């Protein structure tokens, strides 16, 4: 995509979230810090782009194209993070043959910062996931999966803190209930804990104890379950918590052209975003900080 077209497409699809209640126009460029969050979810081992005969997905996707987009955005703003919301594995012969090695190596080449774990990442068992960890030059976070009695113990942290341009960013992960989705022999002694309770704990720790300016949840819970409102989703998570700024979701393969703006438990804005599946889109959310306090955000899904 030509740079001019890329900028026009990005600008046209922008949504102003007004996290801090201010418009972007109120900022002086010299005083404003910009943090860019790029994200994927449910890539499912799709390394190659779709071919010209692949219906609605024709000529979309592919890791090489994603890499070009990421490089362009990082060049524009070095204060950029690249995150993934799980289900990295399963979906093409690349996974059947390489067992996840290629996926992790390519994500490392793209310089992903943090990822969480989806249910399909257990498809070769927890031992198969563990075997690929040496190929991942990025970190895994999950606050509600307890891996204490498994081979993944110490390889997954509840959260990660990254500082960019003086802005402290806390990132934690949440996974869906594995029982009924994954065979017990695949996840073994992994313990699933209530994601709402863990999210309340993690976001409080990151916002209050760690003094993070921005709190992000990498969620593999699913965007929303209208037919089952009692099932935990990103929307119910946003409404039940008060210290999360952005929820990056996965699992339900929900295509959002821009982030949803949801109200949290104290009536403040939370952004919820998900970019479908198979690496067809790259999510991009920009946060603007003035004096490290007042925050606004805009977001867009970019076709790869």
C-alpha cells in the first residue's frame, strides 16, 4: 500500500475515544506524547496471504505484509508496542508440520512485545507449547491461568510493564475457561481462575501500586455473548472493572472496524477492540498523553 493511501485509510477510519474527556484539538504537539498500540488475535498459523481466488479474503493477510505495515508505523512513531491476544497456533499445515516453531520465530522477527495464550495454543498439549517457548523472543502474560504445577511454570507472568517515552504501560492477560474447549490431557494441571476477579486485582495493582499511566488487558475471553450474557466476555469485563484503559480481545473472531467505547464500573471510557482472525487486519490504537495525565485515544483496523 502506498504511504499516501495508507495514511488516508487510517485517518478515514479513526474514532476519537476521549478517554480523559478532552478532544485531540486541545493538545499542544510539543507537550503531547503519543503511544501506539498495534495488535493481532487469532492468527491461527496463517503465514501466507490469501490467494486471489479466496473469496472475501482474497489478497489479504500474510506475515510479510504485516511486517511492512508494522515497520512503517514504527518509523512514524518509535513509541509503539506490538501485542497478540492468543490463538497463535492451529489452522494451516505450517502448524501441523512445525508445531508452532515458525509462528514464534516470525513473531520474534516482527518484534512482538507481549502475547497471551488462547485455547488453541494447547492443541499440541501444554508440552507442545512449552517446547516452542525457546523460539519466542517475547513474553507471555496470563493472570487467570495458574501454571504452577506444569512445565509452563515461570514461563508465563501475570503482567508485564513497559515504559515508552516516560509513559508506563502495564499489560496483563486473561484466558478463556479451558474445560469443554480443550481436553484435560492437553492442559493438564493448568488451573483456570475467575477472569473478572483477576482483572480487578491486576488492574488495581498496575494502576495504583505500579503507577502505570496506561493499563491494557490482552483477553482471549471473546468479545460478547448476546445469547449468554452471564458468560464472561470483553464487554462484561469492561463494565465490571475500573482501571483498564484498553481491552484487546480474541477468541470470537469479531471484526471491529474501530474500537468499541464501553463504560466501566465508575462510568469512564474503556476501549475494546478485536481484529477478526487469520492476520487479515492489524489493530492500531493511539493514546495521546498531555503532561502524563489527560488522555485521549483513537483507533482503527487496517487491512493487511
